[in-house]
C-alpha cells in the first residue's frame, strides 16, 4: 500500500495511505474531526489537495480504501467497474479530471457515457478539489432521468417529494397533509410517509390509503411507506400496493449491516418489486436515502472520511437503477455536519457525486434543532441545489416535520424555486394538475373553487378513517 508525501513551504506532511490522504484533503467538517482523521491544519489540508491533484485516477482501481476481501461494497465497486466507459479519462490525474469536468468537452452525453466508469472514490476525490461553484457547474451538466408513473430528471424540471408524516400515523392527518401538498403542486417525485410505527399492518394501512388516494384521482405519481426493506418484502408477499421499495444505505458492508441489510436482501427486494410491474411508463422501483456520517455513527467507517463513504453508498444505489436517491444532508446532526456552512457544502458534494455516478439525485435540505443552522441556511442550499439541477427536493407542511422532529423545506419553498428559476414539475404530473384545474397552463397555482378539485380532495381527507 502506497504512502504519500507533500510539502507546503517548509512544512512536510506524510499521509500513510489513500484513505488518510482523502480525509486530509476534505473540507473541514465535524464528523471527520470526531473520528480523528481530519487535517490538523489548513496547511496540511492544502498539502493533501496538492498531492491528491497529482494522483492518477488509476490509483483508485489499484488501492482500495476499505479492503476488498472483507467488504462487499468494495467488491461491488471494483467488480462492476466499466473499464470501457472509464477509458476516455483513464490517463488523467484527479486534478486533470477536475479540469475536464469544467471544460466544454464534458457535456451531458459525455458525462452520461462516463458515469459507469466513475468509482465513488474518484468522484469524492475530485469533489475535494472543487469550489462550490465548480460542484454546481459540473452537476448541472449531468442529465439523469428515471421513470415509474412520471418522468423525473428532465432539463428544466424540479420534482418534489411530499412528506406527510404524522406522529401517531393517523390516516386522516396524513391525508390532510397530502391534500395540502397537492394543492401546492408538490408530490411528483413520490408521496412518501415515514411511519411512526414500523409494524407491517400499520405500514400496509398507510400504503393502502395512499394508493386509494392516487387511484381515486388518477394521480400520475408513486407512493411509498419508508419502512425497512424486509417489511416491504412482507408487504409485497401479502399483496400490498408497493410502488417503490425504500431503504437507507451506507458505504461499507459493516454500516449496511447496522441497517439490517446486505446486497443479497436488496437484490431480493429489487426482483420482487420489478415482478409487480406497477410502473406505467418505467420500472425504476427503488428509493434510497443516504447521509454523510452514517458509517461513522455506526462505528463502521474504517478510518475513511465521511464524504468518501457517502459516495460509496451511491455505488450500492447505482446497482438497482433507482427512481430516486436523496441525501438527508443535515439530519444526522452537528456531530457530523456542525453548521449551515458544512451542511451546504455537504449537500453540494453529495449531489455532484451522485449525479456524476449516474444517479437521479435529490436532497432533503434539512437540519436538526441542535445544529448551528437555521432556515436562512436552508434557503441558501435549496437555491444552490436548484441552480445545480437537482432532480427533486423534499417538502413537509410548514417545513417542520412533527414526527421526525427536524426542520426541512415547506411547500411554499417549492413555489419560490419554480417562480425564481422557471423550473416545473414532472410533465405528466403537471398535466394532471392542469386537468384538475389546480394550475394554469403556465404552471401557476389557481385559486380554488368550492366545486373544484380541491373540494373533492378535501372530501377524501374528511372521509379517511
């Protein structure tokens, strides 16, 4: 295993292996400091970046940051690597890769062809050399589309997940929150509920109510109860209307074991969901969530920095051709991303790395109440991500998730982004909103009438038990 040496002025720095070099090159964040792997000074951080910039990309295929023999995620990364797709950049260093990504040559078709050849470690490494504007500019050029009942990721489009969580899983409360979101044109990425109780009967009751709502009003979207993948398997066995299989994933085998999963169970769930054939225009049937710090919080990080491990989680997601993936960027807490600045940087990194690897990448722009962040920080990040071409964002009533007890985005925030950037929802969903007389042909919300669609949806919410 190689070691790396770099100097800044009269100071000389030694990095014992590739993982140490990547960690030292990372922008400052509390999680890496908690793990004791961060650079000890700005000089060391700059020295690591100089060294990383001169590193050939081939190095990431020759040296694993987590051992191949003991980690199935590493084996997945190496064994599924597309050398033909990698060939156009195989001669580059990490610094040269950054220059190429920001060049005119790296257009949408070139980036799409390259994606199978980019390993997570390559994506993470090049992101460490990029300023925020570089992450935005490069990610915006990546076009990744997916489909189930509508089409996500098209240019000029910004989808949204409607998150109608309820602290007691009250069906009427969930239905009213669904109504609220739909009135704002939110919900084309998915109507997804995090259940307060993970029991299979409870999850099935929520899912059946959501599916009844979708079918009664012919809404071209997909529904999901974000329960454990093994619960989803049981629900499918019992005939529940499962559109998307959800699972949180991480970047090491040990961290995924902490989630109660491995690749074999994900393979089983993926095959089962495909077998249902519930999609009407596509069969992207998986929904994954990730977040920097997940492996560290499980003591399963192997001395690797949290951003590199986050990118490795995208290799797990990529295996299953998901409909959507999102980083829950500020959810784990200030122990891992301390303040608004660190959360914003992480969100841009995650989005860039996911899109570069070919994923339909979204974000939950969020923070916990004990973080050094506020809603102004979230305004900044959601604006930057929209400029970067994010596939979807998550919105909850009033930006306050009363079940998970954290702060996210509101339905009103989606209106701000659409009006400011001129982005629109998924085309099939937008056409449904027009048919329901909820928006004008230009996408603007209409005032609701007592006889209109809003009244009919409200009736559904009132009748829900």
